[in-house]
């Protein structure tokens, strides 16, 4: 039996959505969950009180909230695939030799030689400012979204200061060690530990954290981590099949939080902003699809509860796009067969991410099915009309309408009349005729007003 939304634990909700952030950062699934385990144990070890542990817990799960906001800029500046770039960038310590090797080994490898040369020169000349810009965009945006989700100032500042370093050489402000929130230091330490643990094992993680004591990290936190690292069960937990359930059980029992209907709305809207920040061409897309979805549903006579559920589904339908590289999302020309095959996977990612959240179960169905067509010509499963529910049909019509009327890297935005004319040709065969008729009525009313 599905639990009522008000009984959904906030930890369960955020833990499931954190997998979308892992995709965007190019990290192995469960990165934020593993960071939460590492960082929480450090917090416990240094004597955090229950309320401090709760704030630390959500800082760790949501440290990458702003990760999508610099993806397009990375592709533009480095002429590189953003997810692989981010994955590898987390494995350098920022020293000049490593930074130079990274730039030379990751900039414009598939670009024409002249373009690659210009990009490398630009980065070598302006590397400090470029790095500050990218990190500031990520951390500032992450903190803004955390505030939207009603998290405490401690959580928001932990996210905002994630990349500040103990020696004052971090980004974006070079903050003095006395001003860096301890939650930010713990989150960054946990991030580095997990990245190296997953890449090369526990000895690599221990070595890297030890080497960054007094430069990146507060030595007191490093000492606590090293003490935890002596216990083999600490590492075994990171590879355990039940790590998610272990992490969900961590938040102090006496202050566990739940997500009511209003909060679910806020979370859906917040993650829509994460999704749409991935590409300048999708800015506002999820919110517009939610608006068109609601207008269609209202015109079809759906009740308020159904419309609310549909709005959430529309806001989250493209969450799987966080797993796509901006080299594909922002490509100005036609996609290759291989690139389009990658695009076809994003509904699968949407379904997988959302299916783990009871309150978003319908959103998971919509996320998986919003590119399916009534005649079976859609993707990813090629299912037909009898297998496509009403909610998915509504969001599909709204999604296509917004895609046609918004600017894309390969074409200009279409006028409403042209978009409707194109869709009308597929109404009843590929698209639901009733949903399209409802959209047409809504647009006619809006134009006449």
C-alpha cells in the first residue's frame, strides 16, 4: 500500500533525488549517499549535537544542488564533455603541475586544432578567473535552491562554501579559515574521500586526505577521518548493498522531518530549476511544461488533486536529462545516431530516479513515457496507446508544444500557430486528440484575450 505523502520522510525523498545530482557530476551512482555516510560519521566523531548532525546530513546529500549551472559553460570554455570533465577534475589537487596537465589533457581533444589552441591559451591566461566563475555559479546557485527547499542557513552556507579551502586558497572567495562553515569543510573532505575511494580504493582516499591536511582541510577533521579509516567496517559500509537504508536511518530520530503536499510542490519546483539550469536552451522549460500541463488538465476537467500531481510530474519529467552531456544537449547541428541513442536514455533515467519515491510514482511513469507516441513510434520502449496513461499523454502534448515554441540550438522558436499546425497533423495518431484539442482551446483563448 502506498504511503500518504505526508508520511514520506524528507531523508528518503532527498536521498532518492540525490542520484540525479550524481549523474550531473559524472560520479558513480550513490556518490552523495556515500559522502553522507563519510561526513556524518565525521560529524558524530567530533561531537556534533543532533540538530547539527541533521544540518550536516542535508548539506552532504545536497552539496551538488548547483552542479548543473556550470555545465554549459564548461563545454564552451574547455570544448569538452562536461560530465567526464567534472569527474576527472575532482581528482586533481589544484597544484600548478596537475592543473596544467589537466588543461592540456582535457581541452578541445575533439575540436579542430586551431580552436583547441585558442581555448588552451585562454584558459592558461585566465585560469584563475575561469575557475572562480565556474565554482561561484555552482555554489551560489546550489545555496539558492536549498533556500527554496526551506533548508536552514547552516545547510545553505555549507553548500555555498563547499569549495573554500582551509589555507584560504579556495574558491570562489578565498575565505579565511575562521569563516568557513565546518559543514562545508566536512562535505568537501567527504567528497574527495569518496572520489578517490571509488577510483582507486581506500588507501588512495586515505593518502589524498592526509596530503591535503592544512591546505584544503582543517587538520582536526583529517585526524577524525583517519581514525575512522582504521575501522574496516567504515569502508565495508560504503560498498554495502544496504548503504541507502543505512544512510536513511542516520538522521537523528527525535528531529526527523517529513514532506507534506506543500513541501513536495517546493521540491519539485526546486529540482525543475536544477534540470533547466543544465542548458541555456532549456531555461524555464520544465516550468512552462508544468503551466501548459495544468492548463490542458483544467480544460479537460481534471480535479485539483489530479492537477497538482500532474504539475509535479511535468516539473520533473526531464530529470533524466541531468545524465546527458551538454555537448549533446547544446549541439547546434543534427545529432548522430550514437548521440540520439544517448538522448533516448534520458526518460529511462527519469523513471529510475523518480520510481524510488512513493509520492512521485506517477511522475516516474510520466518521466519514463513522455516521449512515447500512440502509434508506437516513440521512445524508449516504443509502446502504443493502450499502454500510455492519461497523465503521460497530457504532459507529452505540453512538452512538445513548449519544445516547438522555444528556441533550440538548431533552430529558432516557432510561432504558436505554426507549432499547433505541426501538432495537429499528429493528433489522434501520435498525440492524444483530446489533449491536443484542449491545448488548442487554451491557446485560442490566450491569443484572443
